[in-house]
């Protein structure tokens, strides 16, 4: 027997989907996806052709949502990228020692709301926008904005990288937020301003647009020469897997890179393909299909380890 879903949670989930927001279930009373991990993927159902993470499984289909929430009182996650949303998360200090850094300390700033207000003032903008707003369980605020068309923004955290400032995070492609109607650690998320999200202001889009990193030049001719010294069947395997990656389309590029890395990882584990050669060949293919270097390296390392580990377990 399955638990009956909370009518309020199911209603909130369907309302979000009706707005065009792609949602997925979170663990009841927590912020974590209630979906299996890649390591535990059964390769059945929606994952028959390969593991699908929460971002790709997020949906607006009311029938899928009703089925999912029929299994329990799940919290609601909104996948920002597929929903064309950028959410600005204004947080509060987590403990008495969680104090603002020097840049903000002299301005009477105590939390993310103050930091965002100061940023708005610096840019001659109103302190709080007339946009859809959610009050979080810990007293923070989520400001929902419509993402600019044609501009892919990623998550930011506090002062790091393209971050806006202390206690101000953003969620966009690759990120999600806990939706109103959910409860985390017993504290509810509630709608504070029920109006349609406004377009992300241009000044915020400019601040959040990633700066192009310096391009590291990979000597592909040298990589090919190194591969060419290996056994013929290893060369063929490298050529086949890298061609798959280079030809992968958007939406499956990272998964294809992981699968091909795992395939070549078996050769690495068997000692017939040097790991640096596998990494460089896969990196060149990943960049050729449009993935960034850092993302490629992370995925390749995980895939090679998976494939090499499989050889070790079989031995």
C-alpha cells in the first residue's frame, strides 16, 4: 500500500507545473531529490536508455506528477534551467559566528537581504522587485525571475566566482529550489508575493554572465600520435568512443562523455590504454561537442574510474 499524498503538496506541485515550471519530488521534510542516484540506477523505466538525473526527469506533465506524489508526501523541487528561471536566494546567518566579510561589515549588513538591497542601490534599482517571491523555512527569500532568452546562466554561491555577494546565491541551469508548499525541518516554504515572475533585470544578468575563462590549448595532433602508438584494437576503441562524444547533441553530451569514459576506463584498468592518453582524447572530443574543460575533466575522471573499477571487480 502507498501513502496518500498531501493534498496541499499535490495541489502546489500541479500549480507550479501549470506555470510551466518543471518539477520533481524531494525527500519529505528535506531538500534532497527523492530519486535514485547514478550509482544505484536500475536502468529501467525512464532510465532504460541511460541514467537520467533530477534535471532531466523534472516535468510539467500532470499525470506523471500525480503518480509520483501518490507514493508519499514529497516536497517539491523546481528545476530552474528547464523552467527558464533564475532564482535569487537571499539567506540568513546560520549561527552567531556567521558574520559578513570585510566588504560588507562596515555597512550595517546582517544578511543576504541587506546585501541585495545594497547591490540594488549601487545600480540605482529598487531594493525589492515586483516578482514572484517565496519565504523559505529559515526566514530567507527566493526571488523568481524569467531567464534571459539565449543566455545560459549557472548557479552562483555567495562571493565566489560570479557570485553577487555574501548570503546571496542564485540558481539557474544545473540548480533547483525548494518550492512553496514544502516543509524543511518542520519549517514551511510559503508564497510571500503571488505575482508572475518578472524578467531578470539586465544589470543582474550582466553581473551573473560568466566571464570566458582562458582557453587552454590542447595539442590534438600530439594526442593522436600517442594513440597511434597503441595496439590497433585500442586505437579503434578510442576512435569509436571519441567520435560518439564529438557528435553528441545538447542534452546528452555529458551522459555520452561519461559512458564513453567508462568504456575506455576498462582499457585503462586492463593496462592497455594509458590514463593520460584516454583523458586527453576524451577531453578533445568533449570540447568539440561544446562542453567546458572543467565539466569534461570531472565527467571523464568519474567515467574512467567507473570503467577501471569494473575491471578490478571482475578480476
